């Protein structure tokens, strides 16, 4: 190779970057002694078409290997091989026989013979290894695309899996588009009709679908291979680079429908697992830079439950995370991120939580990310729980306490009423002291991880036998109740009760202060047959069953009306510039029990009522919640003006369509009391809210 400035390349930018006349490649690899860049003619090629051996005197700057290759362009398939010491006791795991993915690679080519096992075994794996593809990521016509920029108080989140949403044969999506980004586009009319304002997509970063028990497939995507490349198997087209445009087409189409796109991102670990895991990228480039290692350096700290922990506050990793987020915002136009096990990003190199973690503050203060939504799953698998104390000012938190306490109340547990009151009013016991905005609590009853809403009211125990882990995986603490029978039943009374319990959960979710999130399929009672950890079930067990839309159309209608009721400012809108404390004061919430002004927060209480006066919007609500197994007679406030009666807009005990009605169609209530049937919720709305 001629040793010129042209062929030596530059250390910046990282990854593969197209310039006039060729492509510049750069990769970080501290402690390595040699580097080779390999080119391939096809993803399935058994041998490289060209191998470039980099000269450290000309192709290395500090810890960066780089080279400029003339004549290359978009579509070139490539991979790295890195040499260096293999000494696990010092944290070094270099293996020059393994092909390595570029951490900054924007596209991945997957050979048909790809093998995770080959990457974890001794010897070369060229024909069975993942490879990168050079792309011009800026070459896309976004037309007039603009982010919807919904405020949180006008946001309803819909958590969904890209593949599972349209993969089912009854999805009415063309066969070639099922389970893809293009398939999501086909279902945008459904999302619009339902009324959600944001989709929160389970991981779409390229992930290792082979990281699952033998014979099963990783369906959720929480095993990342790359933080820049979209998952190639979510593309409806064979050409490796086509996935970028297909993803962007999906984002653009969702934006045109006024729906935001939020990505579930995993920066806490990678698919390389523990000490016996595969060498795919980071391990073979700079193992002791990218990972938090054990005290003897040969093991990995595991705060994730996935075998390793990314060292998120190491400077190189911090840059990688920030560059990734910027890329997805600037070049892929996404609107926000939900950070899986976000508390791990607060741990230092020894795993100790920091009060001011640099990585989290980098994200929070970055000007490019200033307009995106940031959601934190504020806990990790090692016991760190930061709900209400997550570092930073602008982070919104998945409120696990909301899920647990609402489930406890609806189930009928003792000592659950006081906690329910806190959850419905924005969890002031958790957030009020921080001067938080009321919408920073992301409220949910179910999510991908755990029972679906149908299964929450249909099973007392998890049934994870299909996962091939002897039913040992998944949580045992579900706070579920099967309503008298485990699993499916033909008993009409049990089914009626289950329907009512589903409506009760949804009603509390949408009538609570905070930002509501629902799990895809809960609006039609999708079931996983009691499996509360279906991460490895890429089949009809976890796919969205579209036949349920007709079968459970009453639940769909109820959910749709709840979303409409909330977003049309008939009940819960408020000034998002006020803090939670100010909102609670201005709302003038009065708590009651069955008697006015006498809430029963005792351990044996199963009921609660509240009058909410919303002066800004001229709305008054009276909510009565009865989790008791017998009907209760609640006293209700009366008006001096008989022309201003209450109207019963929601009664979960009633069958559709009388379970939820617009104010103008709802029956008037002129009595001074109202009987709430067992395990049901009633919401009265004043005429001023019409």
C-alpha cells in the first residue's frame, strides 16, 4: 500500500464515512497491536475479496485505527479483525480470528449461516459472522417531515414490538411486509383510530435474535449488537441498505399521522454476554474500556442480568452513547428514547451509583437532544431502585410504583387505598419534593415485561413453560387475580368480571395525573396464555392477534373513548408549566369515602372517592372507586343550581355502549347518592364540562 496522506485516513469521524473519492474508516481499539479491514462481495461470502493490513505508523492515531480507501461507496460490505493480547486477567480478550462489527456501523449484513455459537467458539468465523455495510445515511428525502412535538400532557404512549405488531397471519398486511417497518405503516390507520399520540418501539437497534434458549428466538430485542444500525430483519427487502429507508419511511408516515416515535434503547449491556459469550464487536476491540469488569478483570460485573454491564461513564462509551442518540434524532428523526435499566447509567467503573453521573448529564444537557422525550426505567437488575430519585432534572420516569399499587387496589388487597390516592394524583409522595412537573410520571399497568392486561385478570400464576427454563424465569410477584378460574373459561360471569376489571385498570390509568402508557393489544385483551416473560416467543403466543379486535370490540371502544376523553381536555388537562405541588393545590381535590369528606384510608378499606375541581377548564369530576366484592352506596356532592346536574359518563359495571358515554349522551344524576356495583368505577362529570 502506498503510504500517503490519502490512504492513511483520519481518526474522525468514527465508523465508515463516505467522502468524495472514497470511504474513510476509523475504529477505537486501545491496547491492540494490529488491525485488518476486510471487504466482502456479499453477506454470505466465505472469504474476503480484499484485506487491508493497517500500518500503525501511518494508520494509527493514539487509540484509533483509520484508513481512507479510494473508489469505495455505498453498499460495500466490511468488517474488522483486531490483534492484541489475550489475557483475561488483565481484561484483554483480543482474538484476531474473529470478524468484528464496527461500533459506529450504520448498517448490518446478516449471512444466512450466521452463528452466535461460532462467535463464542475457538477459530475463525468469517462465513458465519455479521458484517457492516457502508451507507450514506444522509441521502434520504425527508420531504417536509416535522416532529409532532406533543407536550407530555397531551401524550398517550403505545408500547409495541415492530415484528409482533403485524407478524400474525390475520394481520391483513401483505405477506412480504408482515413483521417489518413497512408493516407498521400499513397499520397507521388503526393507531390513528385508537387515538394514541406516540408509539414506543421495543428495541430496533440491531440485536442478536439467536440469544435465546435452544430452538427459540429472541423476540424483544434487548440484546444489542449495534447502537447505530436498525435491526435488519425488520426490513421487508433483501438488500441490506434498504432497511434505513424503510425505517425512515415508517417514521415519516407516523409523523404525517401526528404520531411520535420513541425508541426503547439498551445502553446498559450488549449481546456479548459474560466470560463465555461470543466475540462480536466490543469485546474484541477494547474489552476493558467498554465493560465494567470484575475485581480480577477476567469476569464481568453483571448489574443487568444479561452477563455484562456497559461502562456508560467511561469517556469513550459516553461519546458512543451520545453520538448514537444524536444520530437517531438528526438522521432518523425519532422523537424520544426510553432507556432500559437506566439506573445502570448512573454507576461508575466499580459499579457504585454516582450522585451526578456524567453520562446522564451529557444526555440531559445536549442541545441536539433538547427537544426529545427522555424516559428512564429507573432501576436495574442488581437492586438499585431510583423511582423518584433518578439523577437529572428533565428525565421522565417509568413509575413502577403506579403499576404495583394500582394492581394491588384492583385485586382487593388490604392497605392499598392510601397508595392508590397518591398514584392517581401524580405520586406526590414520590415526586412532589423535587418540584417535578405532573407529567414526568410515566404511568402504566402493564408493559412488555410481565402479564398482558388480559392475563393480569385471568391468571394467578405465571405459565412460562414454553420458555424452556422450567418456569423459573419471569417474576413471581404479579399482583394478579384470575377472577375465579385459571386461564380461559366459558363461564359468562367470570368473563364479565374480567371485562370489568380490564375497564377498571384502564379507567384508573387514564384518569390519573401523569403520562399514560398502554401495552399494544391490551385494548383488545391480547393474551400470552399466562406467560409473563415472552421475550423468546417469536410466534403467535406474543404476536398481536387481530381477530380479537372483533371479539373484544367493547374493550377497544372503551379504550378509544377513554383516550378521547383525556386528550380533549374534558377532565385532566392542566398547565404543564406548573409543578406537581401547584397542580395539586389548584385542582382542589377533595377526598371522600362512601360519605363525603370522610375518606377511609384504613387497612380494610376497598373504596375511595374524589371530587376534582378544575377551575381553568370549568370542569368538575366526581370519581367513585369500589374494589370491594359488594356494592356500595356513595354520597355525592349536590349543586345549588338544579340546571347543573351530574352526568354519569363512565360506569364500568355496565355493558357497552353504556359503560362510557359522551357528556351530552350520559344520563343525568339528581340524587344525593349513587350505588356503585361490586368491583367497578363510576365517574360523574358536571355540566360545566360539556
